[in-house]
């Protein structure tokens, strides 16, 4: 999930991308519309997918990304869809999931750069790591004579 606690995509986007029929099937819905319980299943998958994305993206970018790159919205949907399929994903669903993971690995490694709709790169988190520590217990002056 992003730092603000919001997923990269929402249930409306999942329905837009994959269709209402598939979302109803994946949530085991008994109606012809998504109930709050059905939507909650989709939101859980989206939250889990967003947490996975954040784990890769935070190595290179400050979170939350604003605006969210459209590419990450689609990757979030693909990963959430894979999660919703549980133990029976189709080859198409598995391929989209693997492609999303490969892309996230490239983003994390710095071989693929994100950009927003205007082509601007999000603010980078940088590569500096700051570590604080107390002074050395043993130093040259304390070890003199040993």
C-alpha cells in the first residue's frame, strides 16, 4: 500500500479493465452487481498488490507517488487479479503477473524509470543511506600498548 494507505487502483478500475462478469466470478458473487462484501475482497487484493509494489518502488522513489504513474495502476490491477484467482489462475493471468513482477524488479534496480502522464519522473528517494552509531569502543589510542 502507498504511504497514505491508498491502493494504486480501486474496484472501479478493476471492473473497467477486466469487466464486471470476471470480478463477480472472482469474488464468488451471487448477484449481478458487486456488493460491499465483494468489493471488499477486491480491495484486499488491491491493497496486497499495492504493498508489493511499494516494496519494489521505494528503493528508487519517495512514496507516495503523486500523481501515480498509469503503469503502476495497471500493474496493481494485474497483480490483484492474480491474487483473486487464488489457486486457479489462467496462463494469461499468470503471464500478466510475471510481467508486472519483472517490471517492478527493473524499477527497483533502476533499469526502468517511472514517469507520469507529462513524462516527468517522480521525485527520487535517492541512493544515500544514513546510519547513526555511537563512537568506537576500541580505537588506536585505547589499544596503544597492547
